[in-house]
């Protein structure tokens, strides 16, 4: 069984949107969250959307879709958000896909399918999508940390990264496949960031590596994952990418 957890609970403060969750905002004629659900519907057996701020605006967008909801009462970070979905993941021997409602609109269905195949073929405990980007600070994404053998050992969020780590151009694109048992084991162990106080989902990587589980990255071109939307400017950039992709498909 494949579960998908889509995070759509943030306040989206930098979007300056009033009484509407940013994932409910339209992009190229469709709410962001609808793109996410439509892309994953034929791949996933159960879709769980984690809502919080302006939850009703998200639910209204998805009223015609088969969705289960988890509620994040406080904005305590991505790991806390996924933690709210755990009671809805009943099967212990399943795969869990995790993505962001303000980012998944760019992903191709085939990319997601290929990621799942990659995860299974390599017997990975946790697999994540990564990209290489020449101006990493402009995206604000976490950096992929590797050891001397080239193995992924951690993801360091930009806010927590030291000057040397911020130079790393290999970035975490924010889409994961993890075994459900590992997710349930490690989420409660994640501690808040000393910098922001948030519980980072990316800390799963370090926990899994410490216990000798295989953590692998699935590298794709930036055009396959596109811009996440945190600001009005990024919304425009993301829309341009989507319109360009639609034009090339037609």
C-alpha cells in the first residue's frame, strides 16, 4: 500500500494572502493543492492532506476528491505536520510519499513513479529527490550533506547551515519516499532546531543513517521540481514554469 502525505498547513506569511491558505491560491488557473492531489491520485492508495492555517480554504478546493485530513494545531515545523498524519497510516509495511502542497504542482507523474521504483530497486529506507542549483541561497532549500564516501548523511536547512554548508549546490527538493515503520519510529525522536525551534522532517535522514538504514537521493533536473511558492515573486516564477510545461506538452 502507498500512502501520500501532502503538507498544506502553513500560514504562508510572506504570501500576504488573507483568509486563504497559500496552497489554495490559483496558479495557471488551478489551486496549487489540486495539482498536487491530481498528480498523486493514481499512484497512491490513500491521500492525507495536513491542514492548519485557513484549513477550510484547502478543503473547499478538494471537496470533489477522496481525501483524509490531519490537523496541525500549531505551526511547529514539517516533522510536526507529518506527525499529525501518523494515526491515518495504519499499515506498518507500506511506503509513504511526502510532499508539499505549494511545490508538488511541478512534479511529473513519471518522476514520482520512477522515484518509487528507484526506492524499491535499491532497497532504500528513505529516498529523497535532489537537484543541483548554481544559486542555492536564492531557493532557500536544505543542503545535501555527504561523507567522504559520497553517501548522504544529513540534510541541513539553509537557516541552520554554516557558511561552508551554504556553498553546497546539491539541494533537497522536498519530496520523500520512506518506509512507514521507519517514519513512525523516527518522527517522535526529532528534536527542535536550536536556531528556529521548528521540528524538521529532514532530520529523518540523520536518524536513519545513524541506525545504518540506507538513505539515497534521486537526482533530477531543476525543471522537474520547479519553484516552491513562499513569496508572490515565486508564485509568478512557478506559474511561468507551469505554463511553459503545458505549452511544450501541447
